C-alpha cells in the first residue's frame, strides 16, 4: 500500500474556511484536476485546480460534471443541500448564543442600575461601601471582563460560587462593551456565557 504525502489542506476561495480538501490512503483515491467538491463552511461548489488547490466552480464545471456523471452530480447536489442545512442550523445556534449573551449583558446593566438606585435612596440607611451586584458562577475566578474581577462570597445551595462586583464598574464596562463590540447588529461577546443563572 502506497501512502500519499500530498497536501490535503486548503482554503475555500469563497468563505476562507480552512478545510481538509480530501483524504486518501491510496494514490487511486487522490482527486484529479477538475473534480468537484463542496465546502463544509459555506456549501459552495468547488473544483480542484491543476495543482489540486481549491477554486470556486463555475457553471461550465457543473454542467460538464452533470453531463458526464449524472449520478455523481446528483450525490454532489445532495451533499451541498445537506451542508447548506447544516450551515443554517449552525448560524441559528450562533444567533441564539449571541442573543443570550446580549440578554445577559443587559441584565447585568439592569442589576447594576438597581443596586446604584437602592444605594442612592436617601429614605433608607446607606450600607457601607459601594453599590454592588452578586452573580453566580461555576468558577471562583469568574472574570466577566478584563480588569473586572468579582470577590468570592461563598457558594449557594446549588454549589455555584457567589461573586460580588462593584455596580458602577459593571455598568461602565458592560455599557462600553455593548456599544463598542457590535458588528452588523450581532453581538460578538462570548465571556458573559460564563455567568450562571
């Protein structure tokens, strides 16, 4: 058995995904120039060039393949449809994750505002220190954002760590993050997902 040593990693010319373009143990399994494949990152039809690099397939490539190998072309189209469905599911999950992250950020701002308002209420006895909020986390070293570290107060009945954060700091940092790190209306924050419920 002859093991192939050719490079099988490439980049999709449409979406830039770094993909394994093919896998083979025998040289018979190597793709040949002109063969078609599908990008798993964006479902684009791709063609192997003369040097086995990926290039975007053109209509003429698809037409030639469908005329020469109708059954294989049908399989390729089914593969592309499956990858498109996969990409749609992944995008929906990412959108939901971004929305959840944004909701957690907004909840932190609301909690900070409530703590600041309670602390500033002149009809009540002012507690010592600054207004603060408490957050539950699976980790005792839950850093919400750089330079914003909570003080561990203990654990709750569910075993989560209870951390106290300065409300003014939380409001300032989170408001900045919401305003600065939004791309096309999509939140690009992942750290708040460390927060417990």
